[in-house]
């Protein structure tokens, strides 16, 4: 839990997350937090194990999402491909549609997301290292209070909590726990 909180604070302090990582968040994230639509049933693409935004795309209620349904939703919201909305689904439609039937089933989407997980984790690690190195002004591999105050001021309130060994510095291991 501490690692997640720290990583989030690090990302906020250093800037906005990359578009690819945001676009590839798990589709069922909203369902895990209890956000369910009116007409949902277990096993259905809009069921209790699926995110509200994805479920809304299934306009014909067949439990699958077609390219036309995604395009209609994007056009209705005036969206373009990219970070916001469901543009990432259009961009990756063929890769997600594993059986090539022109429809995305829940199982296909989950399998694709699982396959993308190592890429997302590598990207998060790259961004973490980039931000850590940018904040490590003297290049000693650890962040002093001065470096954190200057480059990551939002972390200052948590500095003592994060500094588990009490040496007055934050190293990579303390920030990655």
C-alpha cells in the first residue's frame, strides 16, 4: 500500500502519466469499486465484473463490442483516438479481437490486458527511474530533503514516513516498497 501511495505521489509531483499507460488501464476498474449500471448481469460484457464505460459501448446488448459500437460512442462524444474515451479500443481493436470475428468479447479484452501488463509495468518503471534521476540532483542515488523539496515538493509531507531507516534520505528501495 505504501508503495502505491508513494508511486502515485511521485507521478503527481513529476507530471502527468503517459497516454499509453492511461489508455491501457484495466477495463473492469470501475466495477471493482462498485460502479454498476442499471441493466447488468454476471457474465455479460456489462456485468458486475466489467467497467461502466465499456458496458455502455454494447448498444445491442449481445455481450460483445463491435468496431461500429465503439465508433458510434466516440462520434457521439466528439472523441478522437487517444488518451480520453475509448479511442484506445479502436486503436487496438484488431489486436484485442483475438479470434478475428469483428467483435470484442470480455475474455478477449482481459487476455489482451494481461498480455499488456508487462509493457505497462516496464513503462511505469521507466518513468519512475526518469523522475527519480531528475530529482537526484547530485547523482548519489538517493534523494535528500533538499532534493525532494525542490523537485518533488508534494512528497515532503511524507518524507519522514518514507525514510524507513531514518538516514535523512530516500533511496530507490524506500520508494519502491
